[in-house]
C-alpha cells in the first residue's frame, strides 16, 4: 500500500509540475525575430568594432556587426553566415562600412536590420525594398 501511495504522489507532483511549466510558458511573451520595417529605414556610416557569429534557436548561424557611428554603437543584424560566404563578403574589426537598414530596438538596445551594406567598392544586398531577405525561398541565385 505504501509503494502505491508513493507512486501516486509522485505522479501527481509530476503532473502538477508539468502544468506549472506550460502555464508559465503561455503567460510569457514570445521573443520572435525582429521584423524589417521600411518606415524606420536609415543610412549610417561607421567602423566595425566587433564581428559576432550567433546561433539561433533552431541551430542556424548568423553574423552580427557591432558598428560604432558618430552617434552610437549599433548591433547590425546582417544575415546567415552561409549567405555571406556564398556572396564572398567578409567583415573585420576596423572596416569602414555604410549600412542601409531598419532601425529597431532589440533586447533593450539600438540595432539595425541590414538591407544593404557597402564596404569600399563592394555592395552586398541582403533584403529587397520591402525587407524580404534575398536568401529566402524564391530569391536564390
């Protein structure tokens, strides 16, 4: 009888714990990737302070640049690392670049979703005028 009671109590506690986790997940806002908004598009120039490789929730690898402008430091969301490799575009600390993109706030800090980046004579187009990524389905070379 004592084993049955212990088993039943354990099952109830496990069930209650599962309900608590699901309940908490439903009450917290989801963090989606920021959306490109052509209405917030700006052009900025600056110097790259850092090149960061980030890994997303689903295992994809992306490139971010910390860009120091005259006014502020921005986290520039560039795009998938594989896309930069395919386009033969490399970035390094100290590079002077110009970025056209949608200015956003991401994780309580100013950021920029890049649409186009110019480095010297090289120009990399990442999104169309509406902000749709060129690496997305239907836009591949």
